[in-house]
C-alpha cells in the first residue's frame, strides 16, 4: 500500500466564501462538511481522507493534514486540470507538500505517539432510555447514533468520560495496535453540531493524545489509511503521529 502524509494550507475566509457561493449544506457552519465537499471536487471523492484541519485560535489560515495514496506532484497534476479560481483561493496547490509513509516503516512492538480528533459514537442495538443529569427523560430508538459515554451512563454504569472514550478507541485500534492507557489522555471535549444528509445532529468532538504499540504492521498501515470511527470523511479519525508520550 502506498501512503503519503499530505500538508496543505487552507484560507478560512475563502473556504467560507466558497461554501456560501456553492450553497453547501449547513452554509459553511460545519467546516468538516465544507472541506469534505471542497476536497472531493478538487482532488476526487475520498482521495484526501482521512483528514484533519488544524487552526490556531484567531488565525485566518489553517493547515490541513491528510493521508493519500498519491504524492504531492501527482495530486497537483490531477487537481490542476479542473480547479476553479474560488477553489484555488481557498487551497493553494503550489504549497501542497507530502512525505511518504511506506508499509515498511511499521514493526510489531514499535511505540508511537499520536494526536487524534475523534467522534466517539455508537449505534444502539436496542432502544435506550434514561434521565439527564437534571432529571429530564431521554429516549433513543434502536439504530440511533449516540455518544458512547452517554450510552453507558444511561445503562447506570459508573464511568468517566475519559475511560469510556479510551475504551472506545482501544477497541478500534485493534488488531493493528494496542493503546497505552497509562500514557493516553483526553485533552479536549465539546459538543459539536454536524450537518449530515441535511440534518443537524449533535455529538461528541474529542481529542486524545497518547501512545500506542504496533501489534500488526499491515493492519496498522490500513488503520492509518482508513481512519478511526465514524465521520472519517468529515475531519475525524486521522491518526497524526508524534513521538511516544510520557506517563500521565
């Protein structure tokens, strides 16, 4: 499998102007959805996926990281044939860069740090009901997409949000990697409104910093290329690799 880590600057103002001109669902309020559409039109569906947009507070420009099966030269050549001026204003192809991530990089027993933005949700196999913290009744139908933490709390389990999210992540890293629980932590959490199929849905937006150990090199390579969890097409699930983390 040929895999490349891609880095691409994104002009946020131009991105939102493009979304407004195209009348994308959500009107540009869901940046993940906007980028999903923009990257699909410029590079082709699923070419830059999974991806992650990194933006400093107050910045007008962000940096998009993604995994792709082609290098920067091939991506520029393909995208340059059809890119429009408004698309070129939002993402500069001349500043697109990449670095290879060959399969031979990974070895069983290798410890690797990571930074992961994820949407830890589960699909309910049966209806679930309970009460909110202030006593209000809450009911979900079978098949509903629910915050993994909320699903366990409604089953009267005494758990922490961090523990549930790390459980969720560990299950999805296997069999390619094992999560280092003592060196992994939930660094941020918020509720995020996403637009999917024209519907506005609320769900968890969580970031985990940690360390994993490769257990199956081929499976780990597939994990990088495919991403983790649901909503991988919208800016979640990309493992950004870092040096191994220290104990918490």
